[in-house]
C-alpha cells in the first residue's frame, strides 16, 4: 500500500507566498507498520512553480485528483487554483482543460464508482463556490462539468452563498439543515483565549 505525503518547500514562518507543497509517495506495509525506504516525488513544486494540496485517490485506485495553486494551502482563495488528474498506473498528468475555469476550482470528492467527481468552483460569480459535477469515462477523459441542479436557482443564489467541501455519499445524510441550526444554537461556542 502506498501513502501519499505532502512536504513543504518553505521553512520560513509568516511568508505564506513562499509556501509550496510537493506531492510524494512512500510505501507503507500496514501488516508490519513499516515504512518503505524510498520516497518518490510525484509532483515537484519547484519544477512546476506551484503548490499542490488535497490529493484524493479514486476509490478504484487508478487516479489521483488534486488541487494546484501558485502557493499556500487554502486554494479556494486563489483565483488561479485548478484541478489536475494523475493516472497512478502511468504517471501521466491531465491538466483537465475541459473541467477547469479561470476562477478557483478545488475541494473535490470522488463517487464510489470512480467515474464522477464533485468539486467547488467560483466560475459563476468569482465570489462563491458552487458544486459542479464532472464525468470521467473509462479511458480517463474528463467531460464538461455541470452545476449542482437546483429546484429554484434564484432562491438558492440568495440564501446559499457558498458550498465549502462537497462530498458524495451512497446513502442519505442522517440529518438536515434545521438539525444543524438547532445544535448550533444549543451549544456554547468555545471561548477564544
């Protein structure tokens, strides 16, 4: 089993524009709790002149979907942020031109069948993240994404300002928005020290 790791290229605290993250892989033997002795760099931040974050392997283990930005670790704030897809069998990287827009595409999640992924994009108004879905065919080609269908888009635009990290589930969520609101009002916030 391989474990994917991110390593920083910056040891200077407080210089957020200097923070870049590499994507690395090291073998791990879960039965013996032992790490491999070789680290493979899958995406080199120095060579690519950027930073990678949020790597997520497809459930079938074939692909790795991740976010690339100029720097840092909070990509939704970076207009240039885009998704990239790595074929873990060949090492080929697809820059996903059919999927990415000119405004922050990030925070992705795979479907259980590895053929769909959801992600947050600010392509609509540049301000708020909306959920988009893209299809990945059997040859690994990503198709044009579409926005999360809405029963009343105008109402949703007024009341649902932003989706953070979309996640796909094979089962219904065991709570609704009113449950979250009720719990939020019942619990006292942690005091800031």
